[in-house]
């Protein structure tokens, strides 16, 4: 489905050396050259993904969450049944380019806005139609007492719990952790606020480190959108920093440490890893365009110096 051959411009990037002796090596190119579909997808076989989910007892978790009209697609499993056929969706992630394009939205013809996690903290965002909550949100039980958050979700149309929150359990039917997960305490409380008919969940075959923003794109594709505009899916700078559009001073390398059990993981190594996976994701979108007739417009392409994803989609059209 995807050509995993990494182009020379990516291979030839000269990543800076570590700043001090406590850092790990900046980017183990040989290690990441060996990465293939096993690290990008949960399973290489597209048809195997829905069949594995169907056999999992873990779906019982969702019997009281949203509707029961589950769609077993090859790239995502979801009960999200809202249709956006031939509509234009603007997806706003938390990266810096979201702030960069907010004063230009009058030049973009979009029908709906999708966003994620702490988007409600940015008062300049347009009205959100569909809100995606990753594990980052569902683990924060204090949010249900946060009036700013609860007022926000009362006024949106749909909420999707995503980010493959329980995917390890889904792929291990014998694992009994599903009965002990505290996450659903918050999820059910949110459902009581937004109403069951507007509450949804999704699992994705994609298993990259690129975050929930790219999963929103996959959901938009399968919802039938004709035009998908994207901003704020940028990645980190090579030093691990990022001027987040929702949470100031939060998007730094401290968050990236959760991607690896080694606390000394170097941000330059993660940057190199993301460089390759953004390239793969660019190819992934093009592969899906052959199945679904949609246009993908990455608004971050106007800011290649601060958006890793924007630079890559611009260079590899």
C-alpha cells in the first residue's frame, strides 16, 4: 500500500550532535532505517485489523458508550456515524501553525471544524463541531470539575474518544485489564453531559508516534469529506520545543519522554523518527486518495520552518 523507501533528502539530513554528554546519540539512522510497517501499523494486513477487533472481548467496554452501530473498516473501527459527504472539514491541531492561520480563515471555504484535547483554551478558534479526546484527556479525572471544559463540551455537536486508548487490550483478548481501567469513569460522565447519541469512539490501524492529529484526518476521510484542511499538526522542533496553540509552555520535550521508557531519550532522536513517519504518513494519505475522492490541503505548508509535517507534505506532493 505504501512505498516505505525513504528519500535521500531525509536520509542525508545532518542532525545536530548532542548538546552535552548526558544526551543520548542524536539519531540512530541505522535503527530507524529498519523500521517498517510493524512500527507504523498495528497489523500489516488491512483485512486482519477488523477481524481481530471483532474477536476481542474488549468491545464490551463500549456497550454503554454511544450507539452500537459499529463500522469495521480496514483503517479504523468506529461507531461514528455522522456523515460529511462532499463537505469541507477544517482540522485544527495544537501545533503552532493553528495560531498562524486563524486570521486567514475568511479565505478558506469550510463547513465544519474539528479539534482536539485542550482546544477550548484558545478563545480565537472558530466553533468546534467535532471534538476528539485522546488518552491525555480521559486520564485527567479533574476535568469533569473544570467549568471551562464542561461548558465547552456542552456546546459541541459530537465527541470522539480516540488515540487507540485501549488498543493493547483489544489485541490481547485474554488480558483482563479492561475491567480495571479507570478511564471510563470520566468518559461516562462526559457522555452524560453531551448525550449518548453524540458520543463516539474510534480505533485506528495506524500506530505511529505522530499523535492524534493524524487520526483526525483518517476519521475525516472515512466520514466522506471532500476537502480536508489541516493546521497545527506540526511535530516538534529539533530541540523538543513547540509553541503550542492551546497550552502555553506545555508542548516541550517533557511530554515526549512518555514515548520511551528511557528518561534520557534525546529530542533529536525523536525528531528524526518523526521525520520518517511524517513522510510515511504523507504516502499513506496519497494511498487513501486512490480509494476515496478527497482533497488534502495542509495549510502548514506556508510555514515549513516551524512545521515538520508542513515541510514534508510540501516537498513530497
